[in-house]
């Protein structure tokens, strides 16, 4: 895992000092609301319904145990004993006091963390595959490039006042787990016909109000040109992106309105002027790769026989292994998902006690490293199979072992009306209600792989438009209503969900979701997943059921 | 009026000439439209002539004129409009403009570090009371991750 150099540390320390001064100036009335808003947003600070919200960067989702303990400390001392993990691998605190935020940022800086550019119209935290470096389908580990991009985007002097926010995601595996097709720039490590590895570059994807699938702008970009190509895209966007209407200001609209060909021509022309003077040296790439070398794996891990024996003897353990672990490239190891979707807790939330315990478990079992997933869960990426039983028992006692990863109750959910000033409708309460309706774990496992995403407004923080089932909260004359979409996907075969029909009332939404799942159970072919069935039969049978009973 | 130029507080010797006003005497700046429509009299002007650019003014259109332009003012209508950051970068890095580039209008002192990195070397703040903040904020960071002009 990357360790800060003196430069990195100086930069975050100076940023803390800068924000401390800005906060003091604001409190003295020397900065206007608008001015301070732009500055605080670039330090992750929103002002929400009840209190400020501080979004902390989880650099491409990677945290060490010391950082996790610091999050616990902050939750305990500055918040109400919990924090929230987001779909972009970040961490949110819902109750910090504005005047104490500089102090919190200083705490974060002491463990090589920051909240720089986690909001505002600037380049955001770069995200990647949560199984990077350990998955079995990897072309190349994307994390060294993520760190190179993290540094390049951080305090970029030319691109900090963009028309709108800007998100970059990198994937290094065959299976896209980073939703690269739904980012302003998606980078996918690929091998060309000559066997060289480079990037397929996508541009103009995005969710939110106008979900659009990104288009390929460069089928193969040599690694040495990574930063010059990003710079070319950003400069064209900064100069020509719309600034007259914030709903049309994302790069996806620029690409759509100018057409991919015209946009690519502009980028290409700009890039050719930059390319040769801005190469990323092979030495820099190699040096960065050394920051992400594999930990000292036990090469004998697969010789353990206890794991299979425990699975055979303990059904609950076997079920958890089936659902909450993923294959690992090293024999005898597994990547373990910690479910933050226990039935009675808001999706993605974690208490200070859980955070501390997970930090200890990561030290004990997983080289002191924790990852944040795109579906608001955590991962301990390097667990020996011989340790799985003991780990499971401890996770179970922490309520972090609900065997529901990838199932109907592993919902992505935004904070919704309970916390967010933008929301039209509640989401946490609905998630709880759906959870209660689906309280039979065998039924959930029978439904199998399904992604339910729920956002409280059309800004779509929970990516409802790419949920296999998407739920979107809307306001209808002051009442909370919910619009349902089916068939979305953020994986390789990216798709935007199709609207089922008119929105349903709050007291009908859980029933509607249960209806949809029933239609699937009754009509699926053998081994057919929910998404496959929707793609085969379309939305009609679901529609008939949902609206027949309403 | 005073401004910060090359990290020092100096007096402003320039005057902006509005669209239809006489050029008068001394060192003046004009809009891009005036520069394009009135170039002959501007070239004959006894003092120095500079140009005031808005975010929507394309830098490309003045590339051939840069030898005759002694100052470029980048006027922020709104501090959130980041196009001028690219304009400054283009003027310095691509078109090798070495004379004064000055930020004016509604930017905030908290932006001057970035502005100086993309090549702006003079700052006329909206309020003269901001001069000390401009000077101080030029030193917000001692480290950087990217290449730019500075």
C-alpha cells in the first residue's frame, strides 16, 4: 500500500492550515457564503439538513488499520459514534461541527488521509476495482495508476474550477467492478494485439439526472501517455464544457452535444501538442508498482484441510463462505466481504466499535489492510482459508457477517431525506422495510445475484439507474413516491434501467419490490439470474404484477 | 489603486478604456472586440496597450497579436469560472507570452496560488483590503504534484 512521502505529507498539512484559515475567515465574516461554499466543498464539507457532512477520501478504496482506527476515533469524538461508507469508496461523517472540521482534517492528515476534492466542481477521488491486486481475472493491478492519477488530480492548478464535478475510475480486470462505463473518464487496462498493456479510454459516462454510458475515445493508449491524455480531455472540458446550466455542465453533455467525433478531434489535437513533453516515465511507473507489491503470502496456505472440514460441519459458516468471500489469485486465500447491510442497520453505516474491531482483525488476519467496495461494504482482501472460521465467528459477533453480499438485501442506499438536503424521499427507512419483508435468508439466497439500488432523489448517489432494480425517490405534492426501473447494470454489459411505469406510493414500494421478486422466482429458467430474465422477457410481466395489485 | 505584481505591492499604472470612450493618454487596456475593430489607432497609441480578456474570449484569436500586447488582464466575472486558468496556461506555455498577465474582477484571494501556478504574475484584487491576503496566499503550498507554468 502506498506510503506518503515527505511531499505528500507536506501537501496535506499545508492544506489543513489553508482550510483552518479559510474557516476562521468565514466565521469572522471575511468570506461570503458563496466563496466559502466553494472552498469548503473542495475539502469535503457539505451543509446538510441537520448538520454539516464531511466526506473523507478513501484513495481508490484502500485503508490501513491505523486509518480505520482514526475513523473510529473521529466517529467517537466528533460524530455520533458512526460513519458511512459511500459507493465511491469514500467515508462520510454526518454530524461534525463546522468549526471543528479543520481539527478533524488535521487528525486525518496525521494518518495520511484527507478530504481534498471529495466534493465541488473539481476532479474527485479516483476509484477502482475493490478486488484489485487479488482477483483472478486481472490483466494488471490498477492501483499504481490510481495513485499516479490521485497525485496528478490533487490541487491541479488549472482544473480546480471545472464546469462540474469530474470522476475517474480505473479497472484492471476482465470483469469491470469499477463501473468505468459510468464515469466522466473510464480507464480500462487492456492488452493489445502485440501483447502490450495500455488503457482503453472511455469518456462521457455518468449517472445522476441524465445517465449515459461512456463511449470509447481511445481504444488503446500507451501507459506513458496517460497523464498527457487526461490533461487534453480536461483542458477541452474546462474550456468548452457548459457553464450556463448546472444540469448540462457534465462532460457527458459536452460529448453528447458536440458529438463524439468532434469532441475526439479536439482532444486529439490538444493531446498531440502536449504528448511528447509530458510522458510518464517507465521509471516512475515501476517505482509506483513497488508501492503495491503483494504482501508476504504463506505459499503453503492451500495445504490446510481444516477449512473444508469446517464447511462440511457448519452450514452457517459454509453459507457465509459461499456468499461473502471471493476467489483469490493465491491458492489457499480468499477475499472476505464484511457486510454493512445487517437487517437492522442503515446500509453502509459502521460504528466506532466495529471500526476498531475491524482494524484489529485486519492486523491479525489481512496484513493490516481494509478496502471499501462500490456497494458500501468492506473487504479484508488477503485471508488464509485456515483463518476463515475464526474470522467469521468474530465478524458474526460484530454483526458484520450477514451472508447477503450480492443479494437482494445488499442494497445500495443513499442517506435520503433523513440526512440530505437534496433528497425528495426517504431511503434508509425503505431499505429497512424491504429488509424486514425479505427476512428469510433461504429465500434471499434462492433469488441469488441481484443489485437493488435506491436513491432519495434524481441526483442518484446510490446509482439507481444501473441497479438491476432501481428505486428513485420523487416528490409528488409534498408526498414521498418511488419510481422503479429494471434491467440496469454497471458491469461489462452496461445498461440503464427501464422505467416500470408510474411511481408508487410510499406504502406500496416494498410490496412492489416483493412482487417483482416473485415474478422472477415464478418465471425464471434454470440458473437464470434476475438480470438475465429481465433482459429475456422485458419489463411487461413485472409491470402487470406490480400495477395489477396497486 | 494598488496591486500585487511579482509578489510585491505596486501602484497600478494602467487604465481600462471602455468600449466607446477615447483612448486618451498613458498605458491602457481594451476589450478584445475593441482590439480587433480599432487596431490601427491602438498600434499608433503613444502609451502601452494591453488587452482585457473574458472567459468566453478565445485565446487562439490573439496569438498573432501577442507581440503588440504589453499586458493581458484576465477578468473574472465569477470566481467559479475556471476557463481563465486555462487561458493563462495557454498564453504562457503554448504561446510563450512573457509579459504581465494580471487577474482582475471577482476572483478570491484563495485562488491566487493556483493562478500563479498557471502563469498569472499580477493580481488586482476586488478590494484593496485583500492585498495582504493575496500576498500571503501566494505561499499557500510549498509542494506540488503536477507540471504547470510554475
